[in-house]
C-alpha cells in the first residue's frame, strides 16, 4: 500500500471518505473497502456514523492494527476538557481504544487555538490517538498551529481537486512537514465531464476520476474519495499502474482557480 510519510505517520495514500454515508450502507461500504485493499478510513463526529464505521472495520476481518482510522472533533468541543470527553465518546462509538489520527474539523476563532491544540496534544499523550492534525486550515492558521502545538501535527485535510488551486496551502504543508489530505478529490463527481481528464484518461484506459486521483498521488497528496458504490471502490484503488507525464500534470494544474471551491460555509476561514 502506497503511503505518505509525515512527522512519523505513514498515511495510506488512498482512503475512504464516509461523509453522508449512513447506517447499514455505511458499515457495508467500509467492510467492502477494506476487503478490497483499502487501509485508510476517514470519519468525523459530525458525520454521525462513527458507530457504523467501527462495525465495518470489525466485519472486514482485517486486523485493527492494519487499518488507519481518522476521526475529527467538531468545533463545539474545542475547549480542552470538551475535546477529551468528545474524543472518548468517539472511541466508544467506534469501539476502539485509539484512532490513528485525530483532527480539528474546522477552525473555531471562538476558542483560542493554543488551548484547543493543548487538548489535542493531551489526547495524544493519553493514548486516545496515535497522531494529531488539523482540517480546513489556511496558510496563516497552519503556521500558527505548528508554532503553538507541543507535539508534531501530521496533516491538514482540505478540499482539493483539479478545479481548486491549492498551491499555497500545499506549499505551507510541505514546508512544515505536514501531509495534505484531499477531501472531495474528484470534486463530488464533477471531474467526469472534464475534457482534459478524459483526453488523458483515454491514453491510459483510465477514467477521468482515476486520472484526477493519480494527479493528487503524484503530488504526494493523500486522497479520500467518498463513494457509496462498491464498483467505484475498486476503480479508485486502481491508480498505481500508470504515471502522468509532466506535461499532463501541468495540463491538469491549469484547470484550477481560486474560485473552484465546492465546500464553503459561513463559519469557514478567509481562504487563501
């Protein structure tokens, strides 16, 4: 399994995102993904599916130690004691003694970042998580977090796909030894209509989505596509048998704009 190394963490380069997956369907897709060869599952408190993710991991028959599990703390639990309590609740739902990676899901300016990071570092110290990181952080917030965290952060999980130029955030991650983990890596399915991706895909007998994921992997980015279709699971994994040329990479980068963002909320930070 291809992994991305960051501050001591080896993160499987392709994972399964579980946002909007619910109930039995969620447990089933997690189980199937692991049986097909996935070793990285991403969930969050706000997804309300941690219980089902845990069920899927157990049903797969894959040893817990071989699966990289990420969950994210929601912004209302950013006071240090709340963070620890809510993390323990997440573990109870997952029926796990620890997660591999615990993230702050979004920045929350209402709670001093230093305090929240203190809680995150404490969760790691207590053995509730092996690694810690952030999500939806801007360049300025990455710099602040790295400076104020008393333990190494391993990633920033952000939206990233060919339509969204994330060069600044990617550079800041690399400069600080963090992995960039891309959510919505196929732009919620929109890449299937991209002329450049389809043209490149035809050369390798790959779909536009596979070309898109390969483009991310070649930047040392971790991708966590979400899917509810079992047949799509195999397709998303089948990207390690071809290489994009420098020219093809450049063509795909040319699709990106600062305005290509799909996931945006009123509480989001001021994006780079």
